[in-house]
């Protein structure tokens, strides 16, 4: 979805509907109705409908977009109903394929097919994206890390196979209690 948004500079109100066709496995994980009534953060994390609506509105999906406030954001909520999910029971994959049909006001019907969602062996996550995710994750929380700590930790994670003594892994990054 993000690829289509960027390619066509789609705005939320330009999108009339989004139909996703997914294998049963994906449907079981993230294909249910979006209901933020209980734990809104968990609902956002496990909803492909929320993901698409959030991407339309915010053009990204990171930790900030699955907070309680974001999961209940009325602007995102306004677009969730545009997203329908169909199950293709002939597909047995657990990472795809996902077929997307997007009806738009200005570009007609746009389609995309993802055979292996990001993070799979056929679609690895680029290092720059992983680094950005590290910065976001480690920069949030009860005791966010400083940029220099994040850089140090990222470098250590990348070379974890070379660590001889894990008791020193976090030295200079977190205080020992």
C-alpha cells in the first residue's frame, strides 16, 4: 500500500476502497474486523484494515502509529471502513501472496501483488530501514536511549556473532543496577 501511496501520491480521500485478498494464514493473524474497544494498541498491531487506513493518513506505520491515541485516531478510523479483506483458500503461504485492488477518484483502479511480505527471505528489510526502526524503538519507552547509545547498540547487534562475553554487551549503554 505504501508503494502505491508514494507512486501515485495518493491522499486519503482519493481512495474510495481497498480490497485485499490474502491467504487463510494471514487472515487468521490480521484479517479480522478492527475493534479498538478493548486494548486499542493490540487491535492496531493485528489489523490489516487499520494498517492500510493508517498508511493512507500518516504515510507510515511505526511504533507511534500503534499507540493508544493513534489506534483511536478519528481520522484513521474514518478510512478503516474502506478496507475489505477476502480470503483466497487456494493459497497456502504464510507470508503471501497478498493482492490489493485500490479504487481511486483520480487514478482509477490500482493493483499490487506482494508474494512475500517484507522481512521474508524473498523480501529482506533494507539495513537503512532496520536502523530507522532501531532508532524509533530505542528512542521511545520509559528510559529512551540517547542517539549515541542507539548507534552503539545498533553496531553491537550487527556484530553480535563476534561478541565473546555477553556480560559486557550493554556496557556504556544502560546503567547497571
